[in-house]
C-alpha cells in the first residue's frame, strides 16, 4: 500500500492566512464581473478593482476520491452599490459532494441555493460550523466591518462549477438596509426551472 503521509497546516488565527500555504488565490472585482446586481456601481469600481478575497490552500493533497481538501478564505468588508462583498459562488462539479465551513472571524452569511433557485442563508461567524449539503450552490457574503474568515473542508474530487452561477446567478442577493443586512430578489437572476 502506498500511504499518503498525515500532515498539519497551521492557520494564523490573527488574520486567517496559512503561512505555509501551497497556493494562494486572490480574487478582485474584475474576477466577479457581472455578478453584482448593480452593474453601474460595479463598472464604477472596476478602475480601482478592489481585492475582494484570498483563498489559502493548506496542502498538496491528491484530488482523488477519499481525500479531503481544506483552505481558508479571507473575505474583505465592503459593498458594490448596496450589495455586500461576496465570493463568486459555485456548485461542485460533482454536484453530490458536500462541504463544511467553520467560521474563524468576522460576520456574514453563507448563502446556498438549490439548482431550482431555492435559497437558504446560514449565519457565519467565529465558531459557526456550517454544513453545505450535496447539490447546494454556495457563496459567502461579508456583512460585517472586519474580514470574514473561515475554513472550508471538502471532498478532493468535488471540483468547481462556476459556469452555472456566472450564467444564472443566485436567486437572492444580500444588501445593506436601515436595520442591517437583508435578502432581496436578484434582478439579474436567470435560473430556475431549466435545471432539475
Ligand atoms: O471550497 C469552497 O467552497 C471555498 O473554499 C471557496 O472556494 C472559497 O470560499 C472561494 O469561493 P469561490 O470558490 O466561490 O470563489
Ligand atoms: Ni465548495
């Protein structure tokens, strides 16, 4: 038997980085072009092109059935128009693969949706262990004033389907309101009904 060696990755709890990360991905506004509901506000911010989030990948683990991958996400606070900074969001390419998010810092929502466009939003903050069941698309949203930081653990063969979210979006978005964050219908939503 060719055993894969156990390992430990240390997360810096002051900022959510993984100093020994094997890869760091940075996503700026341009990488989410077309996903924010207020396209004028989006275009206005594109010159500045703010950094929205970083993903720190913990280790080089084979992307094969049986293994699990894990990473931290550090999502900055801010808005585009009145919509909070968020991740691109995805379904898993193997859509029956689930995921666990563990909140480390900040405040936000884990927005999930079925392919039919049914929405479920779970609270994200330090100590929250949020379960993303099979088939649910998922996106994180920073509704606070500090970075939203969480650890994600998921099957190594899950993969990413960003295309469906790029084409259809989420049925609802999270915007600022006088009484705090609220979920409202997404005027740019193009899904529902076409996928079973
Ligand atoms: O595996 C996950 O779901 C997370 O690690 C996300 O990939 C991460 O939060 C970044 O979001 P996205 O992949 O939608 O850009
Ligand atoms: Ni995922």
